[in-house]
C-alpha cells in the first residue's frame, strides 16, 4: 500500500475573473481518481487547489502527510482545464518541484500534461500520463510499490505506455466520487455569500462524438460514453439527501444526447422523490420538441448551446455540423418549454470578417438568448484548427488566465476589436434586464458604438493582434 496525495492545480484565486464570479465546483475527475486509489487499497489524502490560498497550502499539506506518491490529476470536467492557463501551469510546476524535493514520486495527468509532458518532467515529475491515464495508473502504482527506488528515467523506459490492461468502461463511467474528502461547507459558504444559493456539479457522460475543428482535448477520445439514466438519477438523489444543493451543474460536453434518455432520467427522478434544478451544455441540432419537453420535465433550468457564430460560413469552417436556423429553432423550443438559454459565442475564427461579425450580432438581436459567454478562438494543441494556425503562433501560445482573451494567431482583426465586439454583444443581451426607458437609451448607445466600430473596420482594416 502506498500513501498518495492526490490533488490538482486549478487555483480559483489565481484567476481574477473566475474568483470574482465565485462559482467554484469540486474537481470531479480528481475525486473520482481518489476513490479509485482507495479501492486499490492505497492510503489517500486530498489537496483541493480550488479554494486554496496558493501553493503554500499545498506545501503545508505535503509536509503534514509526507506521501510516497503525489498525483496531480487535473479535473477533465472543468472546461478551463482543457486549455493551458499560464498561471495554472506555473502553479502545477511549483507543486511538482515541491513534491519532488520532499522525496515523493510525482505523477501528473491532464490536458496540458498530455500536450506538453516535457514541461512537467523538467519540473521534476517522474511520469506524465497520456490522456485520461486510467489504464496505466494502477500498473504504474503497483510498480512503484514493488520498486520505490526506481529513477525517473528507468520508470519511463521500464513501463510501457499505455499499459495493456483490460478496461471496463461502464465501471469507469460509474466511478464514485470521494465526496468525503471535500470541504463542502467552504464551497457552500462561497456560493451562498456571492449568490444566495449553493450549486454542486455532476457528470452524466464523458466525451463528444462530434468533430468540431477547434474543440476539445482528446482526454476521452472522440466518442461519447453515457451513464445510465437510473445511475445519474440515483446520484442526484444522493447528493440531494447528503448536501442539499439548490442547483446542479452538469459538466458534460453534451448532456443527454437523446430525448428518450432524458425522459427516463426525469421519470426515475420522480420515482426517487424529485430531483434538483440543473443546467446543462448541449448542441442546437439535438434540441427537438421532445428533447425540450424532456429537459423541462427533468428539472433543467438552463441550457447552454454552442452556437459559436451567426455566420453559416464560419460554422461550416469550424466543421460544427449545425446551422444558424437550428440555433434559432433550439432557442424557440427551449423557451417554449420554459428553459432559459445561453449561447456560447466564439469570435475571430478563420474566415470571419466584418460581414460575419455582423451576422453574429444579428443572431443575438433576433434570438434574444437569456445569457451569452463570448470568447475568441483558442488554438488547442491536437486539433485541426491548431494545425491550421500553428505557423502563425508567436511567443504567446496560451492565455495567462480566463480573462486574457488574446488572439494568438493572425485573425482578421486584433484583440481589442474582438473585446469591443464581446462587450457590445453582452450589452445587447443585458437590454432585456432593463426597464423600457433605460432600454431605449442603452439601445441607442449600442447602435452608436456599432456604427463607430463598423466605420473603423471598413474597408476591413486588419489590426495588429
């Protein structure tokens, strides 16, 4: 048996935007791995960076627990962990170095470690697991238990990667979460103080079978693995009884996928005494009338749709597989079912010029989503989009934090233009929250700002990124 300190490096405090939002969620994937290690018979301690003050908290826990092994396993359900945020990478490397100085063996796993293992190995990690790493991890720990004095080089060359082990994907999907390791009261207190309610997270699936050119790290591969609706309903009922959250955020890339699955989920929740209001992420082309009704029946309060753009040209360039008409129709169907709708919008993709930006403005004006999240295109290593723009990438290859939103390739316009468009799109959505008189004034201001921007960009003057 090994003593293992399991942790992650997403420090909410290191991201000013997310810290101000004050919507922290426990690291599901990290906690699932902690539960797995317990089942394997290891002694497990947990370091939760999410609400920690900084890496000094990790150092203190490291000194207290004195583990044989430190496993930094990033939360693959957290979308911000799917990209490399500079502050989180720096924190991870500092934690790796501290763990190595303490004499512990160090294993890292996550999106960035899969893409840039040398960064973590140079910081002192013994092994950087590829992808999810669950096939290699048990054998790797068994090897360390038998031969704890192996050097890092011997370990890397002596253990095949990936290890050929039989896998039970259903068992992995139903992996329990080690909730007892989480300081739930701190999460509850943070949420209550900022929002007057408490939200927890769940996951009903892994992965995505669609092939958007810009999207997703290949942690789970390009396949969709879905849990049974009965198991997901039972987990929600357990969380309701144990922690009494007011809301659930489903961290799935795509929740439900089929209307019949969602309806069985709704039926099972009723059998168990009722569920918890929840929010999801989904695609426009999956929202049929039956899906919208089933989501409402199950208790879905809000659905976030990857709309991305109001330009069909841009959607096709992204290999999105959806149409602008489907975005409008999904908004209407969900609205009719009483479900709030958020749009994820992506600016600056290849081929997006001023006409396409104006089509996205038109989408927001006409569809009137309840909320939006706006970003600029981020070249994730391993994607087709990254291959298309990698020759343009300069010294800045990743954002410092989630508020960075800097263009890292040569788009049609520069960073400040896209930030202005983002602000205008948000202002358009905010109109719906204003009284009629204030709305008229704000709408006039938005139109004036758009006119000034259009004049500035015509004829399509490219700005320095």
